């Protein structure tokens, strides 16, 4: 969380963080975000359940999502494709790749 925030701050991108899926969901209910970056493994609610719930919120059906995970994409490919994610980065991930992914997405918003 700190690494992602630090790197995006360097590029002038505003980032809000949440300590777990439940608090992230509460923030998404209050504020509309342009992009969501979420971990798969979080306390209280995993990233898949978090994203399923976020997709049901008004204005979030097509919001770009980047998943960060220590699990291989292929292990959960069907789940993620069903939720229409923009990118999937396996941990440990290259921070520069994450920034490039965000920049690519921002160009299309």
C-alpha cells in the first residue's frame, strides 16, 4: 500500500487507501473513484468479493480495476474475467509496470 501510494504520488496521481475490503467498499459508496487498485488477499473480504460488491454500486460497472496478487492469474482467470478487470499484476510486481498500467488506463478515461 505504501509503495503504490508513494509511486503514484510521484506522478501526481491522487490515491486513497483502505486497510481492508470492507473499508474500501465503504469509501467507494461515498466517493466515485476513476480507477481501483486492489489486492486479492485482504482482511474481512477478499478482492474478488470486494470487486463483486463494488461493481454493484452506482457508477462502478465499468470502472477500471487493477488487481495485485501473489496468486497466479490463471488460477482465478474465470473469476476475474467475469468482473471485467483492466489489469492483473502478480506479486512481487514491478512498480514501474503498475505505474505504466495506471497511465494506460488514465489515457482512456
